């Protein structure tokens, strides 16, 4: 899991946090891997529109396409990342998501992707 807690959620966006810890499958000696950053953003998008986070059934989906992704730096072990995912378009069961990952207020990664 790439989400430790959900800080906010509404029908348009969700904000989550995740602490990068050694021993996690997508954490290496340099920190959270590139794939881990994308998975963190994708998992944050799952919480968009979840009203009752504690009792909601988990939503399932998959990343259908990564349109853009920029990584300024990878978060190191021990850092907590805040991830915000926002729906920017939705049609025929496909959502276009814009997401950003920050550490201590500094955006370190962003992506635009489609989920189904």
C-alpha cells in the first residue's frame, strides 16, 4: 500500500500521505522508486469521491495510460510525502487525473494519467 492516511477527499480530489520506509517493495537505498511514485499517485486517486473512508469498500481500477510524468527528485527513506490527485476530465468510465507529490511543501513529482 502506498497510502498511510487520507487527509481530504471530495468528488473532485483527494489528498493522502505516505511515509517512505526501508523494506517497502518499491523503496531502495535512494528512496521511493519512480514506479513507487506513480503507484502512490494512482492509489491516491482511488480515494477521490470516498465519503466514508473508514467503512468504504476499496475501489479497484488500473492506470490505462500515463500521459505525462515529471520527477524532480525521489523522496528519501524516512520522508513523508503528501499526494494530491484531482479529476480533470471524465467520460465513459475513464478519468483523467492530475496528481502531484510534495515533501515539506516542495513539489517533487507530478503526473497526468488516465484510470479505468
